[in-house]
C-alpha cells in the first residue's frame, strides 16, 4: 500500500512521512499537500501536521510547508510527466492510483462554455489512502443476504465513514458466498476505480470470485452495459444521485437485478432532501438503508431501515 502512495510524493514530503512512526503511518487516511501552507496528515481519530524534522505535531506553526517546487514535482509524479495524459482527470478533479488510492486536486479552474474544461496551476493535493478491510460487512450480511433473497441496499454516510469499504466487502461476500448462502454474479461499475482498484482492467482489491468489473465507466451507462452483456444478479455502484443514475436503477430493479449502492449524507433526513434519492426511497426501491457514522470509529452503523423506513437494527459497530 505505502509503496503505491509514496511513488507520487516528492522526496521532501516522502522522507518526512517515512520518518513517522509505523503506528502513525499505518493509520494515515489522508495526506494533504497545499502550496505555501502546512503539510497536513489525517488518521482515523485525529488531524495534525508534520514538522520539519518529520515528527507529528498539532501545531501548524512548526509544520513543514510545501513550496511551489514541491507541488510541481508532485504533479509530475502523479501525471508521469505527461499532463496531456491526465486531461480527463484534470477535468474531474481527481486521479486514481493503482490500489484504489485517490488524489483530489485543487487549483485554477478553466471554464469553457459554462463547463469545467480542466484544472491548471494546481496547488492542492489530497491523497486519500485506500485500505481493504475484509470482514467489515459481516455484521450486516444477515440483514442483506439470504439463501433465496437479496435486499436492495443503500449505504448512507458522510465522507470518510467507511461506506466504500463496506460496499466493497459486501460485494466480496455476496460474490464468493457464505455458509449456506450461494455466491451470486456481481456486476461492479467502478466509475472512479475506488472499489476494485483496477490496473489495466484487473482488480487489485478482492471484490469476489464471481465479480465482473466495468472500470472507469460512468455509472448509468455502465449499469446498462452490465445488464445487457453480463447478466448480473447484483449491480454494485458507488455514490449515486443524478437523474441518469435513477433511470438506470429503475431499469435494473424492474429487470430483476438487485442493487448495492451508496450516497453521501449524514442521516436519512438529509438524503431524503435530495430529489432523486427521495424519489427512489419513496418508491421503496431500497429494502435496506444503512446509515453510517464515525461516532465509534469509521463504519459505525447508526441505523438500518427497510423500504417503509422502519428501523430494522440500530447502533451496530461494523468496524471499518
């Protein structure tokens, strides 16, 4: 994992991060590089900075400050010295690395005809470190998977509460099967290469033995391609919310295909204020709605609802 991340860090940053204790480095979730501002590190339970000597510090005034040259070197490492090859990523504002790690980008936006064309003068990077944690979905599989039944699942949480980790593990278990529960054919549409972490189309993370992955494909189009070509029992997609996502979900569910997906939101009430998701929920598309938080650490299941929005199970620690 670390070898994939450090490959995109300029030497001045890499050496300081590598000088941290193994305990801290192994718990890193984000490395935030901002030109002219302190180098920030975020773990599961705290945020801090790294000093000039490579030590963890809560004090931004004593932190190492990346300069213009550091950001330029990092962009070259991320792009393999070819910004042209990152044209689509610069338009979307993020780059996915081998292993499913993602780098968010910030800088000057170039707009053409009212749409974002690309980013330039990139001065901010957010390295989000992906980790596969197997078994985190074990606490909810009895609510989702049966021998002769699969629920349609919507996982709701704010960022960094473990929804993608949980989705990945749920897909893995549904694909491989559990004692007394057969494995199903999974069609995974991985628009941002975060779930399976594909390299050249091959998953680097374990998403199950019966899983087919459509990597880097827009969700709505990918779902329809999967239905037409791969006959999945379950479709898995991350972060729905657009009209075209809703149309594809209707096509899938009414064709008898089950669905595991996620959406941003702090709670059910917040999700229900989003028109597209509200409509899907009101229609009873999702027979299990799982709400996550970080209250007891990433992956804390606060609530589980059925399609009538009746609580099924509350306050379960999944443990991402």
